C-alpha cells in the first residue's frame, strides 16, 4: 500500500473495534481495492489477527456480489437508452465473450475461480461477477466459484501481509506469470480449433 493510503488508514486507528471492523468491511467492498487492500490494512494498520482480518475481508468482498448479479441488468437496461452506452455494452459483450467464454469452456469453474483468486487490480470478485453476468452463467454456481476464489485470495494476501515486501512482490509476480502462462498455453492449444464449429 502507498504511504498516502497508510497515513489515511492510520487516522482510523483510534476508532473503537466496531469502527475498525466496519472500515475493513467497507474497504473490501470497494471495486479494484477489494480484499487485496483490506487484508494488509487489517493486519498492518489495525493489528488484527490474520483469521479475523481474512474473515472480515471475505465478508466485505462478497457483499456486493449478489447485488451486482441481480441489479446490474437493470443498470444496463437503463444506460442502453443512450447510444454511447449502447455501443459500449455491445463492444464489452463481444470482447468478454470472445476472451472469456472460450476459457471458461475449457477451464470451467476453475477458470472463474482462478480469475477471482489472483489478487490483481483487473481481477477479483467485482470483475468475476461481471464476467459471469456478461456470459450469462448460472448465478448460484458462479457465486460459489467467486466465493472459493475470494477465499484463496484471502490466503494469498495473508502470506503477502506477513511477508517482507520483496517476498510479497515475488509471490504476486509468480502468481501473475503463472496465470498468464496457463492462459497462453490454452490459447495455443485451442488456436487450431477456433473455427471448427459445425456449419450448416
């Protein structure tokens, strides 16, 4: 976390326990920040034990998921009234299906779990939920996959939070390059089958 973020969080140290708990849950609910920001704050700033920090972060990270699954279609329908959003959603749907549908067909639930589990800014519960929505995946099954991914991310961030910053960076980079390698290998394997769909 940056020094600015650390300084801001340190101003909350004087809060009572319930205030600190609400703060951690609130941080983990934020898109892009999510659990990956809440865990270090809970452990390093508030001094929470790792089990409590991970529990609160998981709860907060998962809270928006059902609402995104249920309400995003209404938001989409409302925004599509304007042509700029209509074009944006059409582009987003095409890109997501082209990039994500094939991977999920190959990796199945594991693909969604891995996507959520790797704690990077472009991954996580928010993005995983939007992918599940755009690909029209089963809500209950998707929620279970997202839950498992968030739990794995919690363990990863626990290790990173208790590890020296250099080792934390090594762990994060290792996870990133492992995921990229898996997906690149999958692209190479399937590249010859991309257009082998049945045609009338």
